[in-house]
């Protein structure tokens, strides 16, 4: 009898520690590869460099932040505008795709999902460079647009903001499709049957049932597209021009060309802060407590 | 329902694995490829730029000297490479290399400012006598004690005449081109050509002197007359017509003009720049003897000619033209190619961008970065 109680007590004790034990690998990983680097980056952002090649010294140099903010405001603004445009475009493209796969995919569902993921097997850089060919002056698209008169004879696609936003949309599209698909796929089709039984037409059923229930997917997808798109510099470098520089390029330039690590670190922190504020506002607006 | 659930879970797991795999693979590959240190004591490890080595040269070196080579093409940009080696060399630690090749101004920084180069071993360098006199005493290394040019090149304007519709002769012509154009993201090349157009002495650059050149560049960018800044990627764009004209390096153009006769290269009437990429031995290397033998090998005109036939830049070695002719075939044609073997008249229009002190360099770099991100 007492042995059983003892065993139970031991079991409860174990049960209490199990979650922590399960968290250990993840926590260690986060501490080593996220929090410590973040901390050292933060210290760097408050450091000064007496000369260009000297080791930066910590010194509460908040001026790095005001400099980062005032000098590169335009690039910050541009990054978030492009990222917002790319997120909206990705949403408009991804939602119908996810909808068709979830509700009309049938036995081809896995194949269709596979097709969404296939571009991931190609390197990010290669995909962007491929876009350069597609949008280029000898590419098929530009001839078509010239013929139907969308673009004037001297207008080009490559090296324009449109090309940068297009590249961002394309590169991050699967991140939008997959979460929306997952949330759509969870919806019980009987809810739609019920709506139809109650004489609701298709559009109303879509508006009242599908859209609200897929919002968690939309929320997750938009963040997965918006955040990396805002920090990207590859698309603006290869598809844009000298006037489409995004904040990622500035950070890269400050780190690797100017060797100005403190400013680069401050820029990174300003970026993180803005992203966090945007995400907080967005989650409040969408009211998706269940995901948070 | 249950089956659906399962398939979703399976799907998510597989996607997770696939995406994770894709994300991790490049770093694993990088980790495997990065370690270039050769365990063999009788071997050197060299860093260089892509496209700077022929197919047969390394084997020929091994055969001639018995020294092994780990050759890595991991220099894509002077600043990036500097940022890569800085953490170790600053603390006096090894970077696993016995030699690297960097452009004049960066060689100046390595030799004179941070002092990370060790002297070449003169006893192992009998072929140094073949160095072209014009390159023998640059301001950053007057006696070539620490460095020897690997190769040299010119910066000028490349254009696709099918798109420009006329010849380009000056910087003004270049700015007036209506199609897309690009300048180089290497500050000294781009600002250098603008300063020359402005009639300034490039060998003694000052920030004050460069003021009008910077303003002119800035205006051309904000007017959209110059479309973008490029590294090496202008080469493909000129061939495909995505660029009508670009500031360009001679060797790159030498390679594309053969495929596309519409692409031409010109030194602007106001002058072009001449630069060299210089071989140096880092202070951390324990094999300066072997590394000196490596560079000595390529200062033999016969070996230098073979190298030139592959890379098609200007060789710093005297007597290469004669050896190219002896090689015959396509290599012999290079001896007459003004991009590979420029005439004295062309060389006379070229200037070398002089050294900048630290404070001046920061002002140049900041202004250039400001223009690059303008808008």
C-alpha cells in the first residue's frame, strides 16, 4: 500500500520536472545562439570605436541610436513600405491557392502542397537571380507588357521598386500559403453544409465562416512574410536600383564596408524594436489571442 | 477526420524537415568547405578572387616545386574579406592562410595601417626582377617588400553599342545614355573616374578635391541617369542587354567581347584608373618561404603567360607578351589585345588612386555610402 503511494508521489514529482527537462535543449539552444549573441549585439550598439580598426569599447553611447534613426529614416520607411506591399500581394495570391488546395484539392492535395514547397529546394539567391532573367530586357514578360501597352517603349521592369516588391512577394509566398492552408484545412466542412441548409449563399458563408476561421493562418502568414521581407537586402540589390536601398543593405554596408559595428548594431536594434511594435499593433487589431 | 489529421501532421513534419534541411544544408556545406588548412607541412594555403587562376597552373606549380597548395577562391570583396580576417589577425591568431590577394588601397591598409603583412622572403624570390618597372614602387610599398601584384587591370566604361546607338567617349556621354547604366560599388573606381573627368589629380586624392565629383555622381543617381551600383554582376547584364553601359574592369570585358562584339570597352578621354591586386603573406603564416616560392613561380614569364591566357587581365610580369605569342593559338591573339596588353599610349592615360589616411577614408566611404542609398 505505502509503496504504491510512494510510487505515486515519485511519479508526480517526476511529472513536475518533465516539462522543464523537455525544455532544456530548446532553452540551451536559445541562450547560446540567440540571447547571448543578442546581448553582445546590444553591448556593441552602445559601444564606441576610437578609430576605424580598433576594437569597439562599451560606453553607453546612445548617440548611435539617434544617428541610426536620423540618418537612415528613409531606408527604414522604404523597407517597411515594401514589406507591407509584398505581404498584401502575397496574401492576395496565397489565399486562393490555399483555399483551392484545402477544399478542392482532393487526392491531389499533397502534390499541390509539394508544388508550393518545391521552390524551396532551390537556393534563395538563385531564385532571385532567375527573376532578374524573367524581368530583364530580353525576358518574355517585358515584350508582352510592351506589346499590350502596359509599359511605354523605354520603360523597364528590372531595377524598379515593382521588381523589388515582386521578388519579395515571390520569395516569401510559401510562408503565406502554408499557414493559411493549415487553418483552412482544419475547418469542418459541415459548418458550410449547415450554412447552406440555413439558406446562406456561398459568399456569405465564406465571409462569415471561412474568413474568421482562417484568420489565425492569415496572421501567422503575414508575420512570416512581413518580418523577413522588411529585413531582406538581396532582392533590392539584384532587382532594384540605387533608390530602392532597404535597411538590410545599410546594415550590411555598415558592418562590412564601413567597419562601423556600433552603428550597424544600433540599426539592427531599431529594426527589431519597430518590428515588435508593428507585430503588437497587428495582433491587437486582428484580435487573435489564441495564437499569441 | 482521423486520416486527415494524420496527413496534416505528416505533412507538417515533412515540410518542417524539408525546410529545416534546406536551411541547414548551406551552413553545413560552408562548414565543410571553409577549412582550408592543409595538414601537410610542405603545403601552402592561398586565398584569391574567383577567375584568377587557370586550369593547369596549380598542377604545374606542384610539379615544379613539390609544394602542395590549398587554393580557395573566397575573396569577393576587399571590405568583406577584411571583415572576415579581422577578428583573428587582430588577436594575432592564425587565419589558416599563407597568402591572400587584395587591391592596392586594401594592401595599404594591411601593410601600413594594421600591419598584418610579413615581408616576402627575398631569397626565395629570384623572379622578382621580372616585375614591370611601372608597378615596382607604389606609395604603399615603395620597395615591394611586402607585396607583389598578382594581376592588374584598368577601370573604364563598357557599353553595348546596340543599345547606346553611338560610341561612348566621355563621362558626359555615359551619363547621357538613355538606357539602364551602372557604376561600380568599389568606391575608388567610381569616384576615381568622376574625379578624373573633373580634372583632379587622382594620385593625391583629398575629400575637398573630390567634392564636385561626388556631387555630380549624386545628381546623376537622383536624376535616374545612372541606374544602379554593381559588383561583378554587370558582366552578364551587359551581354544580355539589361545594361546599356557600365563602369567596368578591363579583364571582365575582355572575356565578354569575344562572345558579344557589340560590347565595347573604352578608357574615357579624361582618363581611367589602373589598379593591381597584390599578393601578401599574413603575419600569422608560419610558411613565408613556401608562400614566397608560390608567388615566385608566377613571376616566371612562361608561367605568367599561361596564367594570363586564362584570366585575361594585365600581367605585372615583363616579357609575358613574347611568351603568349610562343604559346600560339588564342593565347597569341591576347598579345595584341589592348585590354590584356595595353599600349604605352593607353597606359599613359591611366592613374592609380592614391592612398587615403584613415580620417579621409572614412569621409570618402561615408559620402559614397550616402549616395549609394540615396533616394
